[in-house]
């Protein structure tokens, strides 16, 4: 629950927080469920229209509360059907949200932070630096806006059937707000999306993976990107804090708590950095026999990066090796790149508030040296 000027924004409040708000005003907790249905299922912003609430409660809500959604600055439509919206997050900042339609589903890729402090060297968001966490209203507001804006599916259902936290930011570094949003997404009083259709993607904040398993065990995707600590330290700096062994232990525990449902391991294919057959074999050793599937992501370039996308051939060989050795492996289709909406291309508008040298060049590490990018250090995410 966030306050703007004097009013409390009920958008993004978890059911528990809404119940507390109502009980503090001598109302019955079940009113929270009614309000959630109005906000998310009927898409109503005006308390006067919430006709199953008493007149006096409506009047009180109007005085004390509001339903304030983030504002859209721009909308872009890709020739492959993807849609990208730029949401204002105040003071010249903006974040991006992408809709990816497929025949059997519609996936909304949402942002959780303005920028990202984790500084993975191949990521446009990381290169922008970090400004702040998004509020739960700003996160669920992306979903609500997209559902309102997009035409319904042919079966009359909302266009958005799946939600992935793969936009800007590290969701597990904005833990509390992200968990409130997860609860809303899966709630029967709101969108009622199955936990299997909601995915949190993380670069590996281990303590919060453990906590998420208890708080709201939705599907988990982990940005692995390297099979050894030496390399991962260089391209995913949070690895220095939570190395691969610790990360994978947390993953297997998470899977146990979800009846051994598979964890997706994302692996961005960077030419001559992490795409050799030797590295495919190393990846097999890490994941074989575990509830794991690998999703290879062809690297999407952005201005200033020195990384290059692996060739189609080497992605194919890498994937074949994983499959021959018994892993489930797929390659993600690049979508929306004509509107800079593909994975890792989301930059929004971020003014960095974390110390970062201006105009830093993004340099691809030399695998052999183990020294590149050492100047970057690790920024512990704000939680
Ligand atoms: N912070 C979270 C979620 C956002 S990034 C995370 O790191 O998992 C979503 C996915 O896009 C991650 O797997 C991320 O590593 C990947 N990605 C980042 N930059 C990319 C790029 N330039 N090309 C392809 N994928 C990229
Ligand atoms: Fe942040 Fe994810 Fe980009 Fe890494 S890949 S910088 S964690 S958004």
C-alpha cells in the first residue's frame, strides 16, 4: 500500500493489507475481497461504482483512498505482434512492459525496478544503473493496463494468460512489493492466474529464493548464463555473493517444495564467452538428473555493448549437446527486436543513483584471463 499526497493507493495492496485497512475502519475483512474484484476483475477506479459496498464505506474510501495507476508515456507495436509500453515512474524515469502473443497464450513481461543494480555485463537494464524499486501499484498497474488495452482472446478471456518478471530489474531485490503482486496475480478475487503461469526470473539472490518458496511458490527461472564460478563472477556479479553451488542448492529445495516442478535455467548465448561445447558439457554436469530445463537465449545487442550473439550454428550445437546428454533444452525465439522489446534490450529511462562511472564501456570478458570486469565489484541489492 503506497501513499500519494495524503491518500492511500489501494492498487497493489495484498489482500491481507486491505483487510487490515478495513478492519482498522471497523469494517468486515471480507470487504477486501469485494474491493479486489472491483479493481482487478471489473477494472473500476471509482469507489462510487462499487455498489455492493455501503454508502458510508464508499464515502470514507473516497476521502482516504484512491486507485492510482501508472501512466503510459508511449506504446510501440512490433511487426511480429509484440506490444511495448513505456510507463512513467516519475521525475523523468520510465520502465517498460512487453506483451508477447503466441497461439496458445499471451505472455506479459513486466518490470520490477527502475533500472537494476546487479550490473550483469550483457544487459541493457544493468548498463543503465539503478534508480529505485517500483511500488506494488506500479508493478500490478502494468498488468492491469495491458489487460485493459489489449483485445480479448477469441475465447473471451483476457489477452494476458501468463506473467513473467523478465522486464527491467531484479524482482527478488524488491521482495516485499513483488510478493504482494504475486499474491494478487494468483488470487481468485483478482486475476486468478495459475502459479504455473507466473514466473519470477532471478539472477540468483539465494536468501530470497528460499523465502519465496514459502511465501508464494510460483514458477522460477534462474539466470545462470555460465557453468563455472570463474566466468559467472565476471558476467553475473551477484555470483561473487551467491556462487553456483549455493544457488543450485536453493533451486533444488525450491523445486522440492513445488512437487519437483522444473526450474528453468536461462542461458544467454554470448559468442566466444559461454558457448563452447566444453561449457555445454560443464552445464550438463551441473544439471543432469535434476528438475531442470535450459532455455538458451540468443544475446540481443544494445548500444555500447561489446558482446556478440553466438552464431546460429553454435547455438544449435550447444543445444544438441545438452539434449544428447539428457537435459531438456530449448532456444528462445527472439521477439519484438524491431521495437527494442527483446530480452535484455529494455532500458526505459533511468537516471542512475548508484555510483557508476559515466559512459562506461561494456566489455566482453576474456574467458582465460579471469580478470576482466574486476573493477565492477558487487552492489548488494536493496531489499
Ligand atoms: N533480473 C532478472 C530478470 C530480468 S532479465 C534476471 O536477471 O533474471 C530477464 C532475462 O533476460 C534474464 O535471463 C537476463 O539474463 C536476460 N538478458 C539480459 N540481457 C540480455 C540480452 N542482452 N540478451 C538476451 N537476454 C538478456
Ligand atoms: Fe539486473 Fe537481470 Fe539485467 Fe542482471 S540480467 S542486470 S539482474 S535485470
